[in-house]
C-alpha cells in the first residue's frame, strides 16, 4: 500500500497523491490507554451494546464516514486496509503489527476521504452538541496557568502565523495527521504506513505548496547551531541538540523536533510542532554548551552536558537488577547488535534496545510494536539504576549478586 496524502480546500481543489510503493510520577500521569479502557466500558454499559455499534450508529453513519470503523486488532482481515511497515536494517521493509487490542483510545481506522469529510464539518458538525465541540477544541490549562494547546480531542496551534486545529499520532510502522487551517479554507489529511516517512513533514510541505505566503521552514536566527546531549539528575530527562543539513534539531526524551533559535537565542519547536509548549535556553554562546535549561509547559529543569562514555562504562552496566517492592527484574546484556534490556514483572515482559548517551546514562527504546522510550541512569558504580519512562519516574533497581 502506498502512503496516501489527501488535500482539500479552496487553494487545493481536491487532490490525492501517492508517496512510495510499499505493501512522571505515576500519580501525576494518566495514560491514554488506561483512561480509554474505562471510558469504553462506561459507554458500553450505558448504551447496552458494544463500542463498535455505538460509534457506527452515533458518529460514523450520521457524519457520512462510511469507511471508518473501530478495529480492535490489526491482525484480522479488513478489506482494503493498509499494513504497517518497519524499515529493515539491510534495506526494504517488513510488516509490523500492534500486538495488542485497542478500542476508542486508538483503534479507529479511517480513509483520507472520510477524514476530509470530517474536517469540512468542523465549523458545522453533524454529530454532538455545541458544548461537545467546545470541549473538543478548547485547550486545557495546567495548575501553573500554562496552556496545553490540547482540548478533549483536538489540538490548537499555528503554522507561520496561521491558526490550525487538528490531531496527529503514530505507532511503529505508521503515523498520521489531519489538519484544518480555517483562514485558508484548507483541510489536509495524511496517512502513512511506513516507518521512514513523517505525516507531519508531508503536511508542512503541503501547506507551503498550497498557501503561497507560507514559506518552507527555515532557521529563524543565523547563529551557531548547538550540539550535545544533556541530562537532568532530578527528572532523568534527556535532551539532545544536533545539527542536520544546516538546521537545528532537538530530541526530547527520544522524540525528534525541528527547532530554531529566536532573537534571544532561545530554541523552540518549529512548524506544526510549534504547539509543543517547550523552550531550551543554553548556557553560553558556543556551539557546545555546558548546560541547558529546559522549560516544559512552564516547569523548568536544569540539564548538564553528559561526558563521553567508553567501553568500560558499558561493561559495568551489564547484569541483573531488581525492584523488590514491585517485583520487577531487569537484565542488561551485550548482544551482537548492541546492549539489550529485558524486563520481567507480574504482568509480562518487555525488551528494549539501549543506546549509551554518556557516562552512566542510556536511552531505552522498546522493541515492541508500541514505541515506548525510557532513560536508565546508573549510580554507585552501577550498583543501582533508575528507570524512567512516560508513565514512571525514577523507579529504583538494585544490582543482584
């Protein structure tokens, strides 16, 4: 299946383009999947039928979205559906499957035509009430007053000064974005079933093509691009700054963003990532700063530059570790393809590949179909480690002898 782009609006007419040809602290964070499961059960209890039927009768059919369904698993047979694809290290692609059941929190599958139909009705909805759509579109505010830019389903942002509203997401082997630009009467939907293409980057190219006054993303300030890996001893957050084709790239907890410095030298996300309410302030004017201050939705975190690590550091990390309170055991081993982390707990196991970022700090990336990421921080000559992910902060593990 090719990656498909759909464009609809006053400037675009109606076009479809084929790209390529390839079949925190736990108490502070509520995972989308966990909340979704509870909401699904509540809806099914009230409606006295399954969620598939509720969505079909109350949303998809009234909205005219005849090719949109709830698909709980992606290893069944659904006519005309695209399969996710991961890149092979030797070249080419291999099919990828989620390996887990989803419902309202991520199990809806659609087409570019249906998504465009949905977008054209944002200002005159066919389903729901005025209160529903106000909640969907109105950004929430945090206790510190910072805006999340996200309502109960839609994210508000801007692109080169033009207001946008939409939603994006992805898994290993695929990603998507749907976007409405009200002032330009432009709707964009991009669906990608390959790991090596970004729906958001393709959407930005579309905006630059169909809105003449919008130019392609460029560095805002002609200054030295920053480089380095930085770590917070408090939050275990990792920020990497790098240069790529004369552009500034920021990697925040494993997620990569196009960035640029403003007139004050403050680095911020650019383009369709502009809604991400973070900024990076570097210490010093050189290309390789000793430290950075990362401000995320109003919360400030100090990160210091990581020292380069050698093979002796990697060897010292290998071994078994355990968190007695949770009954979780970790095993770090050296394989032919690099360091690997194997986790075993009461509810199953998970595997990660590890990348040594600096002295006593590793990035962990899940090898499952869901691209979970984490950070391992070692202390006491690698006798203890802290494992931080999007849903856990600083879980302490001690080496087993």
